[in-house]
C-alpha cells in the first residue's frame, strides 16, 4: 500500500526532476507497485515511458535499485540522462576497464547510487550476487524481459538464469519491463522470474502519432528519395536494410543525393559504430542507414521516420523497430518497403538455423500477412499482440487514408495467374509468368511455345511489373509458393487450388479471400509542411535556433541531443517563448535540474530572437 506521503513524493518528483505535469498510461500504477514492495510486470510499447516507471521510485527511495539490461548503449544514455537530472546513477558492463569497474563498485558499497545498471552476465557472476547482499537494495528492474523466452524475437540464454534472483533475494521486489509481450509471453515472464502474485500492467499497442505505410519495392532508390522529400532536411530518421552491403550502398546513394547519412552494421569496427551512433544522436548526421544491429537500446526520442527497405523477420521485430519513431509523441512515419526476395532471405536463414523452424516460419507468415493485407495497419499490429482494436478507422495508415486500394476483379485475375503457373508446369519464375500473361514477344517464351497457351496475353492490359507484383502478392497470401535455390520457380499451394476451383474441393469463396493491391500514384513527392502537435502552433524559426543550440550543448557534453531536451520541449519553448526562469519551468520536460544546467543558454536564444524580431 502506498502512503499519502509517498504519493506526494511521486507527484513532486515527476514535476521537479523530470518536468512533466502528468503520467502516461500505466506509469503511475507501475510506480505504485514498486513503492508498495510487490512484484510487477509492465508491458508498455516503445515510446510508452517504461524507464520512468523504475527511475522515479529509485530516485525517491533510500538504497540502490539494480536495473538489468542487455543493452550497453541504452545503459550509457540512461545513466547520462539521470546524472544530468541530478539522480546519481552508474553502470557496470564490458566497456569499462578494471579500474573503472572497481571505482564504480566502491561507490556502490558506499550507497552512492540510486540506480545501478548491469548486464545479465555481470549480475549472474556468483561473487557479484554475494557482493550485492552487502548493499541496501530497493528493487530489481528487469528491462527487455521478453528476452527470457526462446519463443520470442530476441531470446538471450542468460536471461533464463535470472530465475536465481528470487532464491538469492527472497524479500526484494522484482519488476519486469518489456515493449513486446503477447499474453502467452507475459505468462512465461511471470513464471520464469518467479514473480509473486505480480501486479500486471499492459498498455495499448496503438500509437496514433505513427503513420504506417507499406510499399512494394520498385526502384528502391527513387522510392527512398520520394519518402525523404516529405521531411525537413534536419529531421532525424533510421533506414533499416537487411544486409551490410545494402546498408553501405544505400548510405552512399543518399550522400550522393544531398542527404547526410552514415552506415551502421556489425561489419564496422566498434570505434566506427560508436562514432556514427554518436553523430546521429547529437544530430550532426540526421540519417543513419543500418542493419538491425542498430537500434537495440536506442532511446532517442526525436526520430521522425523509420524506413525498412526489406521485410523484418517477425511482426514483433517490426513493431519494436518501427516504434523507435515518434517516442516523444509527435507525428512520425513508419514505412515498410518490401519484395518477394525478402521472403526467400528469411526462409533461407530459418532453414540454416534449424531450431524452432516451425515457430519461426509461422512468425514469418504473420509478417508476410501484415505486408500483403489491405487492412488497417494499426489494427493488425494491435490485434497481433492480443488486444482489441476499437476504432473502425485509425486515420493514420495508408489503408485508412485511402492510399492503397484492392482492385476490382481480384479473384478473376488471381485465377488467371494460378492457371498460368500450372500451364507452364510450375517450372518458371514470377517474371516469366508475368511475360506470358501480358503477351510478351520474348524469344525464350516463343521458343518454348508458351505464346500458344490459352493464358497467353490474358492480362495484356497491365504492365509486366504490375502482374509480377500481383504474383508476389498471391505468394504473400499463401496461394502461390516459391522454391529455394538461385533460380526459384513459382508453384501453386493447396490454398491456390482451392482458390482456382473452390467447388471441386467443397469450399466456399469466403474460405479463400483474396485481395490484389494497386497503390495509387500520388505524383512527385513534395516536402510536406510540418504539422503542429496537439498543443498548438509554434514558431518554427525559433525552433530551429533552439535546435542548433541544443546540438551545440549536446556536442560539448558528449551526450545525445534528446538528453538535453526533446523535440517536444523545444516546440513548447518556441510556442511559449519564456523569458524568465519561472516561465521556463512551465515548459514541457523542464525540471529544476535542467533549468540550472541548460536554462540560461536556451533563454538567451529566446531573448535574442525576440529582441531581433521586435527590432524589425
């Protein structure tokens, strides 16, 4: 039970330390569970504010909270942010040398930290568990708790061993946090960590500030330029690629076309990766082009877009990676560009890994279904994680906005395509089948006599690209299948035969729903005007001046720009235009510590700007 005095402390800390006037959904309940001393599980999607749930109670409690995290970069960012707020925090991980680790542990024994971040490997060292018994602990926070499950998307074997905590510390609260946990995974986390009658809080997976779009890959470089033209050149964004080679090529292409972009992948040295991540976080380079090696533990709030140039492996991966956009609650975009080759890429990896192949294939099918359906993107994501989606129209995805439509005659065209696959005896690839259906005069086709087939030219009113794309869409919906190897061929699945002749297999048309998508052409992309957020309009010229000052401060301190102030705070400054310290404290995200550390230079920018404006 949380006392009235504790409730007051919680509210005061929220405003005075973090500069927030109210909690987000489930944050307060999660904090109260920690303060009450019971165990808990908090599931809040990326951007939901999980870290505050354990940072705030640690900040106002006597003793040290141990935060278990597998993400070294996240540890550094969160420790830097906490220390700037005046909350003593540190970390122990593999980046420290022996002397640094010894100094940190000495301060730990002296009770100088409110939060200590450790990796699971470090925590589970037998001597370290014994050392922790000499430290007055407040609670354990297990971040990224989904890593405990081998059925999940980021399984880490060492997380299984965290079950030891209950035996070593039977009277210390254990609190699990994750962004991605369907109901069955929630149960597994509770079971594996031996949580005692935990309080469970699960937030909505609906992120209304994110606009989701899905595009078929076609001239990728031009698609990227078209998407990027919708943003200001200073907007930060992440472009994910499936391979290191694609990462390097895409980064080079963007730089050649006037965008500042850096690559990030596991093939680069740790020194180069760290430098590129630092330049991105300090806004010196607005775009990072990366494999999924980048992002785990990236706590950056001001990412305005996340673009995938290939299909992620699972819906959970996509939800987490795309969810790195708009963590500050401001409008952001998530664009998935995909093609048939992505499916082969992941099938090959799943076959090579062998372990849990059936589970992995089902996860891949769910991802293929997300990309291939004409259905509200937000609805698919929310329902995937076992939640009910109440809205008929999300108002912020390509489907609900009418940018994508299913064509009339989809069933008839699908049957023509399936018939063509069978007529060529399932011996050819998608491009060849499209040539047959569009009446191509290609020499190989004529030589094979396929110009005499009854399906030849049935879809001559459409381009080869469009028909090939429909072939890929039918594969994604499970009606066609593609062989492996260097020269894959298209075959007909069992469901494909049902779609072709439902009466023969005693099926109704409702049993084999099919959609073919034709994306509307929206014309050349133009740089869009930045929408003001829900709080109202702000002075964009002043916002850019404040952003430059933030970058200067972040560069001097060697910390990410968002740690100094998030975009939402800068927008509030550019709206309210505070000129005194008292007025500055009314800005979103400004508490006493940030006023003391950064108030003067930001107020100077505002005062100078207003003086110059009045002088004109």
